[in-house]
C-alpha cells in the first residue's frame, strides 16, 4: 500500500509540481496530446522503454535526444543552499502565509525545462518554482526565501515536509522492475515520445 502511495505521489510531482515543458520548435504546437503514464519498467531495448501499468496494459516510451532521466532521492533542508532551484508545494494560511508540504530540488538540466513562478494548483495548494535566496533556521521554525518576479516569497518549512532531490542520470540507470513516471507527447501509434522519465531511488 505504501508503495502505491509513493507512486501516486511521484505522478503528482512530475505532472503538476515539476510541470515539465515538452520540447518543441519555437512557436510550434505539440505533435500530439501531452501524456503522463506510471508503471513498472518491463524492458529497455535501445531507445525504447516498455512500461507495464497496474491494469496489465503496456506502453512504449521512445527516448529522444533531449529526454531527461531523473532519479528522485530523499534530502534534508540542510542540503538546500542559496541559488538552488526548487519546486515547493505549500498550503496557504488565512493571512496568506505559506507552509511547505513537499519540496523538490531541481537538477540544472531540469530547471531549464520547467515552468517558473508561483501559481495555484487544482488542489488549492500553491506551487512555487523558483531560486532560493536564503534559508533561515530558528528556534521557532525554518523558513525559505525564494526569488519571484514580484519580489521575495517566504515559505515556512515544518519538520513533516517531504524533501527530495531530482538528479539527472543516464538511460542505463533504468532497470526492469523500477517504478517510473513518464511524461511526453502521445504519438499516433500509441507510443509516447518521452520528455522525462522519473523514478525513486531503489531502497
């Protein structure tokens, strides 16, 4: 049950929190509908990764020259430094204060491909994708200061907040049995041209 919960959370991280843009020519429309799938790696054959879903179906993700393979690892607030790029999912208090629920630290390659800024999610939470300007730890709590177009955003970080780092790795790190999330463009033949494939670090 815990494994399924983590997989569902990983889908949310990539499809909503990270909000990866699908690479395309400037000004062009996507070649097909944007798709997100989750499942286990069944096979890796050259540039094709076969994903087995929980319902028994299988999809093939096609690796592109700019596909990002991302490994998600647990991290701590102490690992976050000024200049780091983060995705912070936060709840909004009655007076507008933000409290972090989850934090993802981006790799440089990933940061260049995500939507930047601050906006409200469908869940009602606030998503902030921005650079850290300061990390402050006090007796009464911990606070992140983040650079936004309209100024500096301040987000409180409770001990219960989940913190992860997204690390860019190689295709060879994908092994059969790994739980993954694929985001990309659906092709007419049912395959997906992957913009990213993300998995949790085993163990």
